[in-house]
C-alpha cells in the first residue's frame, strides 16, 4: 500500500513539471503606438542657381516675383545699317504672360546671379536686377515661339552700354521659357539688314531671378522647387525607449498645392546634422522620398516612411536635430506646397514600436 501511494505521488509530481525548455521560450514583445506633433517647426526659401537648367520662370503672385535675365554677344559692328532688331523667345508651356524688356545696367554671372546678387560678390543696387529705365519692347508669351520687336532707337544702349535684357512680368501667374540649354529653343536676338540680310545671336548667359526677400519669415511652411522652399520639423522622441525597435514611422500631412507644372511632385526628407538654422548642414543622402500625385477631385494625404531615420534618432538621441522637407530635386519643374501649422492637416508622426522580449530568467 505504501509503495502504491508513493508511486501516485511521483506520478502527480511528474505531471506538474513542464517539458524541458518550455518555460524558457521568449515572450512576445510588447508593442506601443504614438502620434506625435512636431515640437519645433519653421520654414524658409532659398534661391537655387539654375544654370544650366532648361527652363526659366517668368511671373508673379502674392508670394514672389520671378524675372528673366538674358545676355547676347552682339558686336559693335552689328550696329551699322540695322533696319530692325527682334528678340525671339520660346515658351515652354501654354500659359499667357505679358511682359516688358529693359536693358540690364550691371555685369552679372549666370552661375551665381540671384535676386540680391549680380554675381558671387557684387550686390545689385536694386534687388531684382539693375536696369536702365528704358522700355526696349513689350509682348505676351504664347504659342511655341514669340518674336518681339525691340525699339531700334535704343539698340546702341543695348549693345554698347548694357549687359543684356531683363524681362519683367506684367500679369499674375507664372509661365516657363526655354533657356539657352538647348540651341534649338535658346533665346536669341535677330538683327535685320537691307537686302534681306539677317544675323542671329543666341544667348550666352541666362537665368531667372526670384524674389525670396519677402519669404524669409519662418512662419511660412512650404515645400517647393524652382525656388527651394524648405520646411523644418523636429519631433521629441523622449517617450520612445532607447531599446525600442521601430516597426512603423509615417510622417503625414495634407498640403495645399498652390502651383504645379506636373501632376506628380517629388518630395524628400533630409536629416539635419547640426542645430537648425537656414544655413544648417544636412545629410547628402535623402532619408525618404515620395511621389505625391496631385488629384483635382480628392484631397491626398502625403505620407513618408521615415522609420530608419526615427530608429537612428531613438538609438542616438543626441543626434536628433530634426529634418527638412524638400523638393527632390530642388531645381525640378516648379511647384509650391503650403503645409498647415496646426489643425488636422498639420504634420504628425505616426509611430509603432516594439520592446525586446524580457530576459528568459526573469519571473
């Protein structure tokens, strides 16, 4: 009897012992999600020299103005017996734009010229380009090519005293003009002489000058090309444990498309490598890209996957200087998006992360 009782006790104890290793299996990691608003946000506009880009922009709206500047290699000898002088331009789209041409009075360089600077060291006396107050000619951009009759009385000023032509927009909106990047559609000056003799001079330098002086306010949040509109965002990640694994990190916002020349707008995210300023350095490599499709019928939320970037910041919190939202590239076909600062359409970061499993020996 005692033997039987002992046997039952041993069997009972054996049935309550788990298989070897079963109690040492790793537990399922715990997951958590967060929705974060940026604790810091700012914006600025930066002129990007576009030589040798194939498109120049002419126009104006409530935010900025873009003028076109072109220089031609016309020799003094060409002044003799000229009967007429014509400026030939090739529009790159179907937009209509009235304009006036005036002679530029200061030497400039297409690789460095901006609204403020004639070259890398010389400031314009008047931002937007210095010019003689003479109207060389007027016209309206339309069609595939346009011939503008210039005032023959001012030809000597154009050839001997000026440094090309500045074209000023007179209408609201924007249009595009082919630059000298392509010989077939380059801006040119055509001089006509007696007996049907014509001499043509293609542009040797050209650029567009964009007013960014009124766009320096950090209150403006925008992303754009042609003029490099950049938006700075920084998200505090202190609530995310350093050892967390980022499963998903989506930066989302609903932009207001203010201007575009293509239906697909390319956006990118750049990681700042130092504290934010408009001159702060940022990584050469783009952390995320998005082809944002403009839809006329529905509002389309922009969503960028920045999981690898958030994972880097989580593991290296001292490196979280924030990010820049930019166009990719910033000299692509002109567009401009406004980004809301507040409200349901403002930028937010949607996070999902998991924690590593607990140590197997912890009870």
